[in-house]
């Protein structure tokens, strides 16, 4: 039988040890272990690595989102396992001041995520050609030549279109970002995937301004409905603004 340890989900600011119910990875019970006025949110778990898959990641996320209903929570990196409760208390003692400061900084704040994707890439590529005289000229020149002579032209056109696409993404991203930045305390631009996605961002927002942010997203959705699709998620724990790597063994 595999040795059991304590799987860590996050850190909260309370000395009350409580049971959150069977909401952890594998349906295990989730509880808190306290050191002074800090607590680690944990469940029993086999020692060793966990598979990084959708089921486990969603379970980890669900625990944090349940806990944040009652507490400011600092997310701990996925797949952090300690040997026992005493090891967790030693960990909280070593990092006490740092964790207290982070909890203070994150108090009353939530993370909101926004992705923006163009709806019609044919339209976007037509706009790129219309806006760029050099691409237009190369396409016209290429059309007049036999296909065996146009390979270099096609490569050049493809490179220019890709560069113009990135410039267009940046320009339209800045256009829609201004209001979001104004309502947030901090923000992170994450990597976009594919040609369609022009924005993948996380915003740290005061809970008091969450409704304002919701209203802004509704206005943006109405304004750009024919051009862009917005994917708006949250509120969530501050995954993009807290990077806690806890090493229970050292």
C-alpha cells in the first residue's frame, strides 16, 4: 500500500481548522491545518507525482474556488505533497512573514480572465492585404507569373502577412485593453494561441469593482459582436499573481 501524505491546495489566513467536505482530488475530504493565524488547505493523498490531466487540474481548481467563498486564498502549485501535518506546520512557520504579506496584498481581490478571438479570419486577412501596399504589389506580381516561378514570392508574402497579423493583433488588443487596465490593480498578458486569438489576459481586480468589470465586458461584447468573440471567466483565485512553490522537505 502506498504511503499517504498531505496534498496542498492553498494557504488561507485563519487559525480555525475546519473541514470543507469531500471535494478534493479523487473525492477525498479537504480540511485545513493551522500554524498561528495561517492555515494550509489539504487533503490526504498518496505520496508521489500526480498526473497533470484535466480531471486533476479541475479538481485542484474547484477546491480553491470553494475555499475562496469564505477566505482570501493563495494558490499553491499543482502536485505539492507533504509527508504529514507536522511538516506542513514547519513549512508555514518558515514562510510565515512572506505568506502573511501575500495574503494582505491579495485580500479583497479576485482574478478575472479575458480572451478575445477574431470571428472571421478571411475578413482579417483581406484587411491586411488592403492595408499593406507591399503585400498588395507582391500578390499582383505573383498572379502574373507561372506558378513554378512564384515560390519565393509566396514565401515573402506569407512572412509579411504573418508580421502584419501580429501588428494588427497588438493594435486591436491595445484598443480593447485600455478600459480593463483602468479597472484593475494589475494585469498579465499570457501567450496567445493560433491566428484568431489576439488577447489572453488575467486581471487582478478589487471585489468592489467586479461589477464594473462585468459591465465593461458586456459593452465590449456589444460593440465588437460582429468582429470578436470574448471568453470571460472568473472570479477565480489569483493564479497569475501569486507564484508559491512550497517545498515541504526543505
